[in-house]
């Protein structure tokens, strides 16, 4: 009888711990998604203050694509130059990065978000790809520490 009572107590405690861990993980995933959506809110508003609020110091920005000859291209961008280029786009030029999918993984203080996108310029399709965000949780605040994206024109609208 004692064994079955202990087993029952163990199941209750174990179940509660798992539920709390699962709830915490879902809250972290939601917070990570919110940071990314806020980044793009700032991007679309061309607001450097909003964008800066989502990134850590020394954030790394990189991109990869293939040129017309099929050779892999890879480059890094300085964050300050990225901000300047976004904020200097004239109001007459309409652009939108439409986020098409999210896959977020979290482990303790680190998160990865694999985010599909389509980029539209002057209401015409420009390119698509994946944004891969790496985030770190600094005392309760998720911040982007690394962003790399792919770019291409084909394979964009397939499931």
C-alpha cells in the first residue's frame, strides 16, 4: 500500500514539473516570436530605435545566396550600415518582408528561429528565403545575437 501511495505522489509531482516546464518552454517560444515580429515592425516602420531594442550588442548579420552562375555568395554586414540603409529608404519606395513560417527551438538561454519569408518591393515579388535567428536570453530579455538569411527567386511558394 505504501509503495502505491509513493508511486502516486511521484506521478503527481513529476506530471506537475513536466507541465511547468512545458508551459515555460511555450512562453519562451512566444517571447522569441514576439522579438522577431518586433524586429520586423521596426524594419517596416524604418525605426532604428525599435530594431535596436530587439538585438544584443555586437549582433552579427550575414546573408548567403547564389549568383547567376550558381556560385555561392556569402557576405557580412555591419549592423550600423544595415540600420542606415533601412532608415534611408525613401517613403515613395514601398517594401515588405512577409513572414511565411516559424519554427522555434529553445534550450535554456538560447533559441533558434527558422523563419520563412517573401520580400516584396514596390508591390512586386523580389525574392524569398529563410531568416535564421539566434537569440540569447539575457536576464529575461530575448535578444537577437545572430541573423543569417538565404535569398533566391525560385522555390518560394511551395509548401
